[in-house]
């Protein structure tokens, strides 16, 4: 970093820090028309008004602010000031949001980028991860209503539920809230509150660009009020171009310029421009031999040239696929009488993503040449041939080809997602301050998890065509359509999620206390979820002839769940100002409890209690305690969604157990089962927090601090099966996850009645959707259970500091703010008895220190500017390249700048015009180089904590009529 950049960062940081240490940096805005400067982070609730939709996150009682919990709100002006184009990107500016993987440092990461094909995020979705405890621990709502999950083999809650143009504000309660909302609210709640009060027409256009890709979009919002009701509708379109991984030095295969490896050739991972014979494996080192172009049948090993003609697969692989998104949101409200109103709210998303990758979706860049083919190299070294399922168990040789030239084009994975949600409700004033609210929601999400249309190769059919001499595997010419039709087809994974939800609740005053009115809310909820998945492929898993290239439905499954809930909440004012109690102006307590009964695994009850103690006009103390839970998803428990068994796989055995026989020295034969587990139970958590809010009257200054603690138990993870038998100590620790097997000498593969009864009973009780026989069931000496399981316990505690200072000067109005989170501790116990591991500030886990500061200015006449400083602290690279020590990853600091101008509404034809230019990463900072290795997977940067997009410019023009 040069000196000018350092001075810019330092000046911005000092100015922001000079205001103190943090309350909601995002609750305020620097725009001239913002009337919320100095306002509380979540708007003061009002008494019931059937003409107005009042949304307050964290409570069911009208006229009461959330008690005891930390809250953050991003109003509409603050959202616009970021210059970001979707709600997921806006939320990711919060230091409380981290992008590390799910529980146990593993699992899908629902963010865009590097997720083509069969990656960890096949549906190309996004999700919010508060506190870094996992996306499944964050509850996402729209206007306080639950939304339908998305996904196929795994499900999650899509973050981009509604377009920014439809959002009035975003409210975040970073605390456990299952007592109010039920499942998923472990680390917090994110609630998108839609615009409901707008008369006129608003049209907006935007463009975002950097050195890698361009995204443009447009939106239109129309609103109309008619006294007894109103209507508002928004439509938004966005188009993002693709960009190839080769555009960035951080994502090329050849990482040598960054000090990393040349990934073009690592073991059996090879990217070549010419057909290449692979020799080695099974404990032998790999070597490569280039085959002459268009070699004829009978080619000999002596005709080959040692080495490989390498190319970089990133030239043909999208880091981001091209994407189009259509979104809409509608809100209608109508008074039916003085005390009764009806409303309808709906939102819709249709997203298409198309991503190119170098290797074919099924075979990658491998072509198998079976013994018996005229192209089989008979005199090749023995290490070039091995038993292959594509050859019916006979010998086959692996030839690496350029899949782009061989198959005619890069592989394309399509992901289409469509979501619709509609809620209809009634609100009624019952008299004496009592209100009733009932609503019904129908929502449906359909997605193609992995869809390869007409470009999915059936490896066995291809190998058969090579045996028949119909295809030359060494050809440098693209195969003809007739040749492709013999083995190419489609592979699809179509999934749908359907959600029905009915809620009825009442709230109102109960009786008076000297300090004020005791209020309550109570009600019930009925919800029904259905998840369906249909797999189809030309690989014919259920067909006895693997060379048959016909498209076949290989799996069709549906699972449902019904949940019945009851909830209650009580607000009790214990002390008021006019009671003249020393050191207490006000003391309010709120207690809530919720009971949920699930049709598939039983019941859970979760309480929460919070208190706010107002010492003076300027100082509040608050605290809360509660329990929360997360129900396993339907995809977590449905074995027919995904489960697989590998039968007779060699498994390193250093357990020292005499009852686990080895099939050859140091290796047992395992029956490995992975995937869903029908016996999963809910994840549970206990959370508590304590904090203060200091806001001197009339000062424009607010300073808050919060300590929080979360113990997250029974987390659902997939265990590291490689540890089970790795040592006598681990064998004792993981004893519940494996079972010794002793098959009799009369065992017959495929005949369970001849197996060891222990193995036969396990297979019958736990059928696998997919089975891969390696050496057969009769070879098995140990069962290895690697399914998802309730095993991990995570403890995290930390501090949030937030400050905001708004003041006027002779040159304009100013806002200084900062939001900082400091995680003090995070430990994980992966299995009971393993002991706690300190994972804070390590790869895959949260970074302890993050912050975002803002300097905002406006001249009071429509012209404004915002400077943001983003800080991600240092941490340790705990998965370095083989042979390299662990190393410290340096802090990453970036600056964002925004300029905006709004023409006054009464200014002739240009009135209501707003123009803005926002620059993310103004100084064009590269991410820290983080060279990591996990098996044969290498990376040069950490996508959880940085990006390589560099300086990104967004231009937006909005006109209101």
C-alpha cells in the first residue's frame, strides 16, 4: 500500500473513531431529506391503526419496543447510501455478518462466486450468516412473516427475497429469538420491512462495473392511496455478465506468480491441450505422456512423448456465471370499517444463472479406454491400467483430453430458481386497546439444483463407443453430433419447496400497575412444509446396462412436516419516572415463551426474558436471556434426498482394535454411509446479553455496547470419518460412529442373509439412495457412519460497540458513525469428549475483529457524500500448503465513497431526481494472499473475508413523479 492510501485510511479511521465506539452506524443517513437523524435504531411502535402496517422485529405486542436485546436498523436512506444493488450485499457490510462456512467449519457457503457446477453452492444462492455461526442459525423474515426455503440437496433461506426498491428498512435483532419466532432464530433475526406508504411513480436505472464484470438493472415503483386504503407495487430487473476465472491472478490455475503451485498438473488433476495418458496412482507417483494427435488404433507406448501439453482451465471456467433476475413486490391495504382492515402482500423472484466450466459435468476431462478397445495402449506400464466400473470391472486406461475441443464447448450448468410468496391478512381493533391479527401465507420455491442440459456425458456409453472403434479418444477434432448423441445427454436435479403458514394472535392491555399498563400477546401458528426432489440422468443409475444412454428418472422423493405452535408474551412496567425511585427512571421487563410441536420429531419449548433499565434521560441498561433452536431441514432427514454407501472401500486402520480385521496391511475394508439421517434432532442454543445505550439529550450522540454469549449445542455436522480409526485414542472417542464386522467364509456378495447379521441389519435399517461397490460387502470389516449427526457444540461470546454522532455546522450537516464487533472466544467440540478446540481467527471460522466506519455530509439542499472504512482483522491460515508453516493473514482495509444529489421535489421538471455515484474499494486494494491446501484443492485468497474485484463503481439515477 502506498503512503497516500495509508493517509487516506488513517484520516478516515481517526475521524470515525473520534466519535466514540459505536451505535448503529447504519440507523442513520446523511441525506438531506432524512428526518431520522438521532432516532432510535428501531422505530417507536404506535398504537393500533388499521390503516398502517406497523412492523417491529422482536416482539408481538403493539406499542412496545423490543426489551433487552441489541437491535440495528438500516433505514431506506442508509441503504441507498451504500450504493449496493441488492439486500444481501447491504447486509454483508455489517460487521456482525460473516461469510465463513456452516457448523463445524464445513458445508455449503451460500455466496456468489467460484460455485460453478458441482461446487458447494450448486443453486447459486445467497444467505446471511450472523455471528458466523452458520446461515441456518439466522432467521430471515419479510414484514415479520416466514419465507419459504430454497435449495435442492441442501436447503437454505435465500437472502435476496425482495428488491431494494421495495424495502423501507431492514431490522436486525442479533440475539436468540425462538420464543417469538420459533425455529432458526439462534444467532439472530433479519427482517425486511417493505415500503407501504408511497404515492406516485418512481423509476430507477443503475449500472455497476469493475475490471471483471458488469451488472445493470432497472426498477419501477408505483403507489396510490385513496383514503381508506393504498396500493404499492415494485418491479426490478437485473442483468449480470459472466467473467472467467482467468481474469484474476487469484483464480487462475497457475498460482506460481503468487507463490503457490501450478494447479494445471497435480496428481490426477490435469488440464491439457493434447490427449495425455495418465500413469500412476494407488500409491505410485503420477506421470504423464502426450499421445500423438489423432493417433490411430494400435498406437504403442513408444510413440508417446513424456510430459503433458498443459493449458489453464480457468480460461474456460466462469468465476461468476451470467445471471438475470426478475423481482416484484406488491402491498395492498384496505379498510373494511373503522376497526377492521385487510391486506395482501406478495413478492416474486425469478433468477436464471448459467455457468461454464472446463470439464464435462460428469467425466471432467477424463476419457476411459477399456482393454479390448483398438485404442488401448497394450504395452503401456502396468500403472496406466486399473479396474474400472466404466469397463464393467475390467481394465481401463485414463486419457486426459481437452474437453472444450473434444466435446465441442465448455460444460454449462444452468440454475433456475423461481419463488412466489403471498400473504393475506386481517387486522382488527377489538376495543379497550385490544388488537387481533390473522394471516395466511402460501409460498413456493422451485429450483434446478444442478442442470446440465444436453452436455452431460455418460462415461460408460462413451467407453463403449471407444471399444467399438466409433470414437477416437486421441482425436483433436470435435466429435460430430452423431457421435455425441451416443453418450451425451442431460442431468437434472429439480427441487421444490412449498410452505403454508397460518397465524392468529391477539395483543392488548391487561391491567394497570403504578408504573404503567401491563400488556400481553398470545396466539398460535400452524405451518406445513413440503420438499420434493426429482433426479433424472442419462447415466441410468437404475439401469442394469450402464452404457444405455437413455434419460431416466433416477429418484423421485417427497417429504412433509407439519408444525403446530402456541406462544405468549408479557410486558411488565415495574418502575416509571413519576414514581421517583432512586437511580431508576424506568424499569421494564418482557417475558415470552413458545411451544412448537413437529410432526416428525417431537416438541420443544423456548423461553426468553429481557429487561431495560433507564437510569437517566441519557443512559439505559439492558439484558436478555433465552433459549432457541433450529429444526433439522427436510433435506437433512430425508435419506431419499441424498444418501450414499461406498461398499468395501480400503480404509486406513490404526485403531489397534483386534475386532477390526485388515484386508491388507494397515487397511480395513469399510462400508461407508454418508448423507441424510432420519434420526436427527433439533439444534439448541442458550443465549444471553447485557448492554447499555448512552444518548445525552439533545446532543445528537449515541453510544452503545453489548456483551453477548451463545452456547450452540447439538449442531448438525458431517463428522470427519478419516479420524475414526486414525489412532487408538480416536477409535475410543468415535466408537459410536463405527461398528466392527466379521463376515463368515460363506458370505456371498448381494445376498444379505449370508452377511454378518450386524452388517445385514445396518443395511436394512439404513438404505442408501446410491451404492458404489468397490470390493463388495463380503470384504467389509467395519461400518463407518458418516451421515449428518447432532454432534458439535460451539461457544461464542463477544462485544458489539456502536456509535453515531449527528451535528450541524456552517458548511452542512454531518454524521459520524462506527460499528465494531469483537468476538472474544469461539470454541468447538466436534464430538462429546473430544475437548474444546479454539477456532477463533482460524481459516473457515469467524475473524474476531471487524468494523465499518462512516463519515457522512450533506449541505441541506440535496447534495451529500459518504465515506466508509471497512476493516477485517488478521487471523491465522491453519491449512497452509503442504510443508509450509501456519501463517498470519494480514488485516484487510478498504474504503468506499458515495456521492449523491437529490433535486428538490418542487424544482420544475427535474424535481424528485436523485443521482448517485458509489465506489466500493476506492483505493483498489487486493485481498491478502492466502495460500491454502485441502487435499488437492488449492486457493490463493480467502473468499470468506475478502474479494479480488477491486475498485467497483455503481451509478444510479432515480426519478420520482
